[in-house]
């Protein structure tokens, strides 16, 4: 993958000035304006709803093989950090036929995706996050600030290393909520 900006937890030896500079450079995560449908969740999710969680946005599209290769890595991270991490799939279509919510719902079931997915039909969220390629992962801290962007696949080890440090760091600061989101999985609904 190609790291665009991967800020990690501040090092112990950083100066106060370094920490303030790093803090000032973090950008607030835009809300999910333009999402036309939410899947795998009981209701639409906003950035405010995610306060207190470490969030990993997965910008993907259902016809992208690299995006599909990323899903098992995301599933491992979701399982390992079930109470601290929320993965949100942002389905940003490349082709017209990928814009249909029903096609996305079928892909969610086919690939057994167990996190919320928003249909970014007109790529409004994609543009708000300044994304340029599939897949792109965007890391957001519990305060709602973007702290990293990583493109490509095979990023499980990278994000696991960041979460190993980030979870205790934010927990010690009292910024981490350890309660799960209310999800309504499409896979479970399809089985009933």
C-alpha cells in the first residue's frame, strides 16, 4: 500500500511542541453526507455516533478484487478489537451498475461482511474524504479526527500494530467507549 499520512500514537519522547503540532494537523472526519442507504445497521450512522470509537473507513466497490482481498483483514481486526474498533464500509461505485443498493446488499451477503456499509452512490463521501483509489482505508480516532490514510491491500499488520498502541493509549485518556454498535446484519436477515 501507499501511505499518504499515517499518524501514530504520540511517542513518549516527543516534545510538547511536536505533540501540539501533530494535534493541530489532524482534520475532523466529515459526516456521511450523500449516503443514500445504510446496510448492516439498524439505522444510519453519523460521525457523532462514532465518538469514543476508533473507526476504520473502508472505501470499496463490489467489482474491485483488491477491495475483496481486504475484507478478511478487516474481519480479523473487527474480531480482535470488537469493543474498540468500528469498521464502516463506504461503497463508492466505479461503474453505473455498482450503484444499486440491492447489488451492494447481495455483495455484503456473498462476502459475509459484518460491519455497516453506506451506499455512497454519487461518490460524495469519497470526495469529502479526498479518496482517489480503491481500496482506501481511513483511520479516525475516538475524538473524530482523521489520523491516517492507507491505500491498497495487505494492511492488517499495519493497522493491528497501530491499534495495539492506540487502544490502551485512548483507554488511559478515558476517550474510548467499549460498547458495541447496534448492528442489524444483512447476512442474518437473509437467513430468516
